[in-house]
C-alpha cells in the first residue's frame, strides 16, 4: 500500500461502492429513486459524490439522494467520489418504467 501511495504522489483515490439501487432494479417513472453509496478516503477527508445518468446527465450530489427526475428507459448510473484531486467511480444499471395505472 505504501508503495502505491508513493507512486500516486502520496494520495490514493477514494473507495466507492453503490449500495442502492441494486443491479437491474426497476423504478416507476416520476416516483423517487433512492440512491446511496458507501465511500471513504484513507486520508480522512470526506469525498464529494456526484451521481450521473448516461441518459439524463447529473442527477444529484451527496452520498444519499432521492431522484424523481429519471426519464423512462434503461440508465447506467455512475457515482463518482472525489477527494483531494483523486476520484473513483462505480456504476449500476437500472430501469425506469412508465407502467399503466391499475
């Protein structure tokens, strides 16, 4: 670990793992989707997190967000954690459906 840290100039990227949503989870259009991520930085600095969708662009910031603006279709959501000039990302694919009311 120390050798890797030195090779990166003394700063390693933060750790990031998406906890919600799960892979291939389905959401109903216009209802909030809960997004949350586990992240930490070995330097003790709290990373900033930005959530993006390959369909809709930036959809929120923070480790835990509720998003009601995802468009209908399949999305690749990316959580990017940034800290002290380093960043790391995690992705998950989800589906937003426009189901007929019953």
